[in-house]
């Protein structure tokens, strides 16, 4: 019998409460996609800096987009890389995050609701990254706020 993945509630709280830049991979101007609404919420409600990453490198919510993590300028201090990709693609993305970790000062990876890859999560943790998996920041924010753990 395998155990269901459980996220570290203190890490979740820290990532949501602390200021910082969130890179949202899979973010485009398609308003029908969850990435569009969640990223807008992160920016407007939580005051997060935002960097869209999508092959079209679109400007979204007034923020310059990039085609890949490698295209983001050196020294950008990134709190979280938020992964809006299918589970079968998240492992390659995690490997890209690990490769860019020091250059972009990345602290953590957040795999969105329905996105999970235990092996990729283990590689990220081994590289020193925080990992949140298979949940949405908007959902987790309700818990953080209602527990009184928000600011």
C-alpha cells in the first residue's frame, strides 16, 4: 500500500506568504486556461511578481513572457516555478528548473492540481528545492488564511 503524497504545510505557507516572483510555466493569454486565472490571482490578491513562460513568450497580465526558463535574465530572484504542464511533461521541466536553479536563484517548484511526479520531486529535493505537488495555491491559501498563518 503506497502513501498519498503530503505537502509540507510550513513550506506551502512560506511560499504563499513571503513576497517573491512566481514563474508560471504554461501561462498564455488564453483566458480559458486555469493558469491565466491563478496567475492573475497570485499577482492581484497576493502581490506576487509574475513571469509567464510559454513557447509563444506572450506578455500576460502586463508582464513580459519568455519562451523557456533559460530565456529569463540572469540573476532574477525566483521564489517559485509554478508548473501548469501535464504530469508526463513535468519531469523534464523539473530537470530544467534544477539546471537553472543557481542562475535564477529558484527556491521551489509548485506542481499544480493534478500534476504529480514523485521521481521528479525527489530530484528537485535532492537539488535543494522545496516541492509542492498536486495542489493549487488558491486552494492552499484558504487553509493558510483560515488557520491564521497568513501575515
